[in-house]
C-alpha cells in the first residue's frame, strides 16, 4: 500500500494523574473511582455524549437478566442506578411484563453530564484518542484528535475503556478478536425507536400474552416467505413502552461477519443495517397489532458491538473459570454465571444464552493488566478473556465494575508512586470494599 508520513508537533492540552479513554460504562466507572481517590482525571470521549452503547446504541436494558435476583450488583453501578431512579423513576416506562431496570438513553445523557461535572472530572467530548505517547514500554499519554486538531494529554496512568482497546492496540499490546478458530465476532446491531404505537393495545398484549406473541407472528411470516432479513434471528427485544406511544428501541437489525475495527466494514455494515431497519419497520407496521400507525422515530446514532479486540493480559479469564466458579487472590469484581453470545454466523445455531445466577465467579485484576506495556490498564468488554467468557464480562454492570477497579488501582499506583503492575492488589480490594463493592473476604 502507498504510504504518507504524518509528522507533527502537538500542543499538550492537559496534564493529569489519570487519563480515562472512552466514556461508556467502564470509562464512567474508572473516571469516577479515580476522582474519588483524589486524582486529577481527564475523561476523553469520541462521541458528543457519555454512556457508550447505552446511549449511542439504545442499549437501555442493562441489567434485565439480573431482574429477579438473587445476584445483586454493588459498587458504582448500583449507586448510579439508584440515583438515576430517584430523579427519573422508571423512565416513563409503562411496561409491567419485564425488568423495571431500564434507563432512558436521553435522560441518561443528561444525568451523566452532571455526574461527571459534580465529580470534578475534566471531560472532553468530540475527541478521539488516535495515538499514544510512549517512552520505551511505558505509556505517558495519548494523542487526541477533534475539531481543535491534534492535542496531547499527559498522565501518570492511562485507562483504556474504549470497548475496542484502541489505546492498548496503539501502544502495541497484543490482542485476540472474535471466536477461537475463525475469528468471527458477534454481529453488529443497529437498534431503532418507533413512535405512534397504540400503547394500551401493545401493553395489553405484553401483559396477557408476552412478547413472544410478537415473535411468533414474525416467525410465522418468515415460514410463509413474507419476510426474509437475510439471517436467522427469532426474537426482537423491545425497550420501554411509553404512554406517549413510543417503543424506545427494537433490537433486531444485525449485520454479520464484519470486523468492528475496520472502517470499510463499518461503513458497509451501517448502510446495510439501515436498509434492514426500514425493511423490518415496514414489517412490524403491517403485521404487528398496535403498530398500525407507527412511525420510524429514530435510528440509533451508531451500530453497536458486543465484542471486538480482547487484550492479551497477564491472566486470560476462561469460560471454564466461570463454569467452575473460580475466584482468584486478585479478584476485583464478582459476577454471576451469565453468557449472552449471539450467533456469530447468523444461523441461530451457535447462539448461547445462559442465566445461572446462583453461580458466581471472580474477575482477576490481572485481566486488566496488559502483558507488555507499563502504566496502562484496560477495563470493560476488551479485557483479557476467551471469547465465551467475554460474553459474560461484557454485561454493562460488569464493565462498570472492571472500570471502577481500574480507576481505583490507577489512583493507588499514582499515590504510592508505583507501577500498576507492581501495585499491592490488597489495597485496591480494600478501597473497593470501602466504596461498597462486594468482594470475597
Ligand atoms: C445491540 C446490543 C445490545 C446489548 N444488550 C445488552 C444488555 O441488554 N445488557 C448488557 O448488560 N449489555 C448489553 N450489551 C453489551 C454492552 O452494551 C457492552 O458490552 C458494554 O456497553 C461495553 O461497555 P464498555 O464501556 O466496555 O464499552 P462501550 O459501551 O462500547 O463504550 C466505549 C466508549 O468509548 C468511546 N470510544 C471508543 N473508541 C474511542 C477512542 N478511540 N477515543 C475516545 N473514545 C472512544 C465510545 O464512543 C464509547 O462511548 C449489548 C450490546 C449491543 C451492541
């Protein structure tokens, strides 16, 4: 391929203790945790708002699988959800057939803006981390790009919460992607929102017959050859139903066999997904009772991904660890045995969905620690795991938990003037417990 050289001197915009890259669930957890440990924190987000997949992809039903217990999330996720509920209640939802734990992506954007401000975190939106500043194998900062051009941000520790491990990859951390064998990731999904539904009618169906009533209509029409989406998916979870006639998301329009880190693939996939949104919207308007007067209110700002790069860390969490309910000396989060692996091929045959809330496992600190670069931690869905284990730790509250642990560890390393690799993990565990996180004794 033909090459050009990008050779620039860049102004240093900010020098802080901890740089958090990415303002999704993991990044919010990391930034708040580090700030509460007294650190100067910079939070860098490429989009115009915080929340990651929750707000950008309308993934509002964060903890639906934990709805009926017995597993209870602790730490920052619990705190933020409770605070959100005090202000926004049930997010205008009138559904009673399903988990009440849904956010409104719109209220959440506003809530998170304020939260980050209150915590004294320096936030930069519209700014993508495009490169890293390295001194040998130690990261010293990141280069961001925005309407203001290229800028440097320097920090003592960098926490990569970009979902795709963009920062770690730029620093030369090795990674895996997709499932072992063929490298296929789960599909990309473009959720969409509809308005103008007959809320009372839809609510009655959901209460009396359940959402499978709608799924059955779709699957019947597929069998009759009336609709063909080009892939096999038999369900389409719906988000909040409001008295004003909105269904806040429909999660159905997938694109398969794409690389979430390849911009050409992303371009093709977004365009194909939008065609599928229109096709599916027309279907539901014609065939689902209560949707006769529906309009396509919005298409999520971006395609959402459930997995992409997974860093090579000092420890690689496996499905076997989860199945065996293993805990580790350096456990920094507890999660239940839950797997949500959408079919990577679009056949529906390789789908895995297990909710086994009586069994718990530990996520070790070493999964956040890349093998070869110093002063960087990774949190969220791109930590070091095998593909199946990722389908568990990718859950939003788990991502916030690894973020909270990473932010806490970064702060302790700065305070103790040590490397995140050499830190005394017991201090991190103690600080997390003091912050309300349940950990093994
Ligand atoms: C359609 C769909 C449905 C899902 N349903 C559920 C569900 O019901 N429950 C559940 O728990 N999980 C669900 N998930 C999974 C969940 O959304 C993700 O695993 C989770 O959001 C990952 O959190 P994260 O913080 O690691 O990454 P993300 O949520 O992806 O956040 C990463 C953030 O980093 C920013 N960023 C990325 N690159 C850069 C860069 N280079 N520079 C600066 N900023 C950057 C992004 O803009 C984003 O804000 C779903 C996912 C999808 C796609």
